[in-house]
């Protein structure tokens, strides 16, 4: 038995105690690693969703600009047919 400087008995870890502690520690590390992996996966998923949404927004804006240009072109054709804007 080991004693501390103050004379009280010190706890001596047995091999069985060390194995139990190691198993618990390893379980905690595995759980933490799993949590970190899930957080990374969630972050990557969120980034993917954000990229997809940004691409969709760009496409919507391009389509809106294209429709506006086509509308102006049709309106100009109609005005020209009706003689609006003609200089006499």
C-alpha cells in the first residue's frame, strides 16, 4: 500500500481499474468524434444547399432579365408597327 506525504493511504490503480477507465475514455472519444463528424456533415450539407439556392437565384434573375428584354423588344415592335415614336 502506498501512502501520501500526509500519511493517508493513496489509491493504487489495478490493471482492471485502468482497463475500465480506458474503455470509458475510448467510448467518450468515439462519441465526440461522431458528434464532430455529424457537425461537419451538417455544415457541408448546409454549404451545398446554399450553393444550390444561390445558383437558382442567379438563374431566376437571368430568366427575369431575358423576359424583360423580350418584352421590351415586342413592345418596341408593336410601337414601330403602330407608328409611335416616328418623326414626321
